[in-house]
């Protein structure tokens, strides 16, 4: 588990691990985290190679729709808070890069400074919209190539993953999406995000055409048939995200609870469905903070040990 005040792993170590996992031949699982504590829970449960921060979730958490209203400052700050809470690498949705190619380059610098392991940039027209809605527009391929090139050329850590997302399959068809993906790889993209493919045959076609790591989006209630991580690995995919799942589960349960409270005014029937206080305290490491407080109160330079030492 991460240290009391930050990750035990440096951003450079997380990026190196993320790149190695993407090249390992097995699929990297990236559940979505809507806050830092969720990221810590993902690490605590195990089985995931990283954490994903969805732009849609970040916007929705502000009470906003996913139509490009959030700013680079907001995204970098929130995703940085999440990255500090876990030793796992964190991949963040950077929308269209918040502007033209120069803005995309600045986005990479801000996200590197925030401790992220990587981000994805998409080829939608700015302001964008959810990739599983109709009415999307994509920019000319050359514009996206410039976005990716600027991002790649200006990153300081070569292990910072720059993922190119193409929304062209739902606009111009899968052949155009494949053509774009190849151009984005030539521009330096490390990973390709194939948005809103419909069925396994589409994933298979993309995999056979593009010789670079691929990321699949298994979001619910969208255009894509939901596949398991194992199915995607068998199709040759290198990473999978469940961007909104934890947020939907939490909001669904909260809505049910509030409706029931409106009717009954009593939460007794919900106690078994709540996270117990003891489990919450375990995750936030209440006892360890108490221990730390005691070591500070009784401080001696001869006996004091930093919290990040085992």
C-alpha cells in the first residue's frame, strides 16, 4: 500500500512499470477511480495493473456533462490527487489536449508534473462529447497527428505513455479508424485506444491491422458489446479500462439509499450494505496515523523512523 502521505513509488518507477506491463503480452486491467480512496481500494484488492481516471467521471463529479467543459488545471489536480494515493500507475483521460497542438504539449507537461503514468488524447473536434453518443465529429487526421507529435516531442520522461484515441469508427467507419491509428503510431503514440467498436470481430480486425499496443474500453450502456478481460487478451489487446463502473455502482447505490431514506427516515436496513467504519479506517490507515502522531510527540532523532521505511 502507498505511504501515509504519498506513493511509495516515484512517478518514474510507475511509468516504467506501466510500459513494461503494456509490452508483457498479458492484458493490463485499469479500473476507473472517481476519487483517491477508490484508487487505494483498487490497489488493496489487487489484480489490477493500474488505475484509470475518466474525463466523463471527472466532469460528472462536478455535476457537468462530458462535453469538454473541464479544464487542464482541474484534470491535472484531481488526477494528481488520485495518483498520489496509490503505488499503481494512473492513466488519465486528457480529452483533446485542451486546445491546439501547443496546448496538447503543455498538457503533457502538467500531467507529468502531477505524477501520472500516461494520458490519452483523442481526435474529436473540440469541444468533444462522450465517445458512445451519436453526433460526434472528428478532426482531420493531420491535425491529430500534429497533436500527438507535439505531445511526444515535449514529454520529458520517455516512459510517460501517450495514448492516441480515435473516435473515427463511429463516424467514418472502422477502416478510417485503422488508417488513423497507423498514422498516430507513426507520429509516436505508444498505445491506441479504439473507441466505440461494436463486437469482437471489430476488435479482431483492428488487432490484425495495427502492430502496437491496443486499449479497449468496456464502458456500460454504450455501443460496445461487453467482453471480459480474458476475451480481450485472447483477441490480442494489451489493456482494458472500465472507466465509469465504480462511479455508476456508487451513484446507483446512493440514489437507492436516498430514495429509501425519503420514505422511511431510517437507515437500519442499509447497515449491512454499507462499508463498515472499521474497513474505512483500515483503508485510510487511521491506526498508522495515530502511531505516526505518537512518534512525533515522543520524537527522538535516535529512534525516529520515516513512515515510508518498512
